[in-house]
């Protein structure tokens, strides 16, 4: 509740990012388009990716979690 997420990379359990975004928002979270100091988690199935969002998250000390981890977090809230 109240956490801010950024989604990057391809998804395996959702047909698109909009679907995952809707689920996060249904639990009271927010989804932003870019990584910033107010981001709580970056969702990326490839945490070792050299993407600009991964680099920004690492520089800001933001945890990078996988799709499986966000699914577990959402399940715990239900």
C-alpha cells in the first residue's frame, strides 16, 4: 500500500504491463514510468540487465525484484 513500482523488460505471467499495473494499483500501489528517488521497487525479470532503468535503480539503491517476487507480494496482501 502506497509503494511505487517501475516495470521494465518482458513479462511472463501477465500478457502486458497494463495488466500488472492494474493489479498493483488494485492493492494501493503506484506504477511510475521511470526510476526516481521515490521508486520503492523496480520489477525486472532480468536483474542483471544493463538497461538504463536497472542502472538508475542500482545507483539509487532501489531493490530490483522479479515478476515472481511481485506476484508473491501481491498474494500476501489478498
